[in-house]
């Protein structure tokens, strides 16, 4: 699929996907602003530039499906249905956050909607997704588990162990690899001898597909096809989303390892402005409609920030709640 192809679905879905990307972008921009103001502490990994993957893929999943994500998971959580207020409060470290303020940016979690967390360990979510897939198989449930991870995780042992077991047991797992080309600050070709990520998946006899991670329509279509294969009982599927983050790896990263011209070239393929331009060209979106969607997203962010600022921190007497420790000798 190319940017000149007609959008392959109706206006309602197209507008929904665009709205999701705008909500993610405005949330991320606000997170960067409030991190700079000292309201958000710890680590913060922004998703700006990669919005098409979360928006296009998560919408394909059913409400019964399980999701495991990485530390760059704000967009996945938001599209899945974690309220923006709960996400922002979590980043502010407030008790009203989705993890009661204890997890912060990297550990968003909401079991009620089967969003089983961001994960700070590279590749750490992969075995969890396989375990969830195994539980679905053993309980004879129709749900599948989707695991989002970066290309850096493909170099971890957990990736190979997870792919092997998922293939061996034909588990209902969708492996979603967001290849943004830089594992922290190291280019893919400088860290992995085999840069064809689909070839690695196929070496375990796992079906592998590719999507343009800067095109939300491509992401949605390929993910839909991959899920259909998994749901048919054919076993796990791997999808590589070729994408790019416009910001540094984290707020602590000086981002000195990428050429500025490269970053600017990728920005020209930004998923929000390219998709909105296609919709306008096809008569599915007016400039007024786009501005209204953006204004709505910004208003939601403003409400989330106000909520987070006003929310209380966890009471000191509750800090030991849910903390399990062995007794001394």
C-alpha cells in the first residue's frame, strides 16, 4: 500500500484512526512539557512519530484480547481505553493514576480492559504474552495476546525463547515489532548481523508480515490480516512495522547518534499530516473537521492535566499496601 492508494475503509473508521493519532500526539507533547516543568519524574519515552502503529493496530483487537507493551506505551494504553486522565495522573505520580501512581510512565496497567502493562525491561513483555497465549489455549478461550516491542528486543534471548515456544505450541500470539531503526542509540545494522527481522521470525516457522508503520491504513490492514491468521488457529504471527521516532530515545537522551537530515526526511512522512492529506484529497475530511478533531484532543489533554495536578498523592500510611516482603530470621 502506498500513500496514493485510496483509503481502504469508510469515513467513520478513517476519522477514528486520525483522532486516535491526534490524541496520542497531543498527550505526548503535554507529557514532554510537564516533564520539563518537573511535574513528571523518572524516565519518559515519547512515542511521537510512531502514532500510526498504536492507532492502527490496537483498534483491530477485540476487548477480550490481551495486550502487553513496552516502556513507550502511552499510545497503546490510550487507544486501548485507559482514560487519558488516569494516564496523566499516573505520570504525575498521583493515586488516581491507573497504577495508583506507583508505576509512572513505563508501567501503565489496567487489568479491567486486559492491558497488562508497559514493561521497563527490553523484551520482558514477550514471555508474558506467550504465557497469556498459553493460558487462553489451556482454558479453551478465543482471546489472543498481542505483544508490542521494539527491534532492539529481537536481539534478546527472550525473543527467541518466546518465538520458539509460541510456534512449537501453536499459541494465539501476535508479535508486533515496532522497528524504529534505533535500539536506544544504536542503529539496527550496528547491533544485529541479520537485519531482516521477518527472516528471524520465519526461522521459527512463524508467519511474518510487513507494514508501513508511518501509514495508519497499512498498519490497520496488515494487522487485521495477521489477526485473522492467528484466530484461525494457524498459530502465532509476527508483524514488522517500519516506523521512526521523531524525538530522542528518552528525555535523558541527547540524541547525537542520528543525522538531522535523516530525522527531517522521516518527519516528511509523519503519519498524522500524510493521512489527513489523503483524507482531504479523497473528500473524507475538511480542514474545519481536522481542526475540530485537534481542538477536541487538546481539550482532553487540558482536562487530563488539570485532573492530574488536582489529584492527591497516595497517603503515606498506604505505601506498604500490596508490598510483599519475607519476614527476617
